[in-house]
């Protein structure tokens, strides 16, 4: 769709279960189920919808298996250039809104992020609706939600949101860097940063938190931080930062 750009989307995800009334992409999914088939919903993949509060959101629908679907909501996307400037100091709990009330303008400008209050409220609703009472963060390149290459999926817990230390070993549901997948190991943790003055990010090159064999093949100490912090600029080997217009 965007032939000249590589996109990365950071999403909050909930697994489908019996719903409660709120204003989320989960409610959009339930509305769609009443009118079209599961197959037709999957064919949508991602689209823009309007919630009851008139906020436009980008919802995506991904089938994990025959009985499980992930429903994701875009809350941030920014080009590499914007990541290094406009969003440089934006941790998960920081108030750094950009085009937060105009999704299409934000996507066109390659700079879109919800306010802290929008994100916090939506996260709470997502947790209420999730099968396991858990919200997740997903970062994925090139607007792909197929879990093939260059993505990170992890639980969006209070511990993660409120932690203010760089170099924090945190459990990762799954991460893939340059095609190397953490599925090769169990109990993977990764070195995350969520400090003041820096965007939330993953340090692939720092000391091994867990699954050292995977870490040693996926990256090297010459690799840059990824999924939100790119102090060394363009990294042609990582699709989230392969050009100045690549987005996270």
C-alpha cells in the first residue's frame, strides 16, 4: 500500500472473548461479527473505524489459530526522523500527543501518537476485555501483522509502564529481529528501556537477559537499539529503521 515507505506500528492488543460495553476495536470486532463472517473480518486485516466518542482508530484483526484472534489498535506511528526528534523523550507514560485527534493526518505526516490520558484509558478498557485480563504491546514493521520478521510482542503491565530504569530484563512473549526468532527458546527476556528522556525501546546488543543463543545470532554489539530508539540513525539491516521514512 505504501510502496515508498516501510512502516512499523506499535499496538495495544487484546484477545477475543465475550465482550463488555466500551469504546474499543474489540467492540468494532463484535459489531462486525454480527454482519459478516470471521473470514471476511480477516480479509479486512486493518481499517479505519469511528468509535462512539467520534474518535477515529485503526483496528487490525489477526488470526493466531482456529479459535483465537488478536484485535489491535494503533496508538503510535512515527518515521525514523520523528522518532529521533519529535518523540525522543516519550516513554510509555509520557504525554507526547501528535495528531492524536486526526489519524489520517497523523499517518500522512508519519507522526501520530495518543495523549497519555487516551492511552491509559484505552489500556484499562483493553485489559477488561482480554481473555487473560492482559493488554499487550506489539511493534511490527511494514504494517505487517503476520509475525514473520522484525516484531516484538510483550505484556503491557503496570510494572513495564512505571519502570524507569534503562537495561531492564523483562519477559517477552515473542520477538524477531532480522528473521531470528525467540521461539527458539523458552522464558525469553529482553533488555528494555523506558527511562525519562528516551522513547521506550529494546536494547538488542546489551548484556543477555535470557536466551543467549538466540540473542547472539539475532544481533551483535554493532546493532542499534530498536522498536523506538535509534540514536545511530539508519540501520539497513533492520526494516523498522532502514530509511528515514521507516516508522515505529
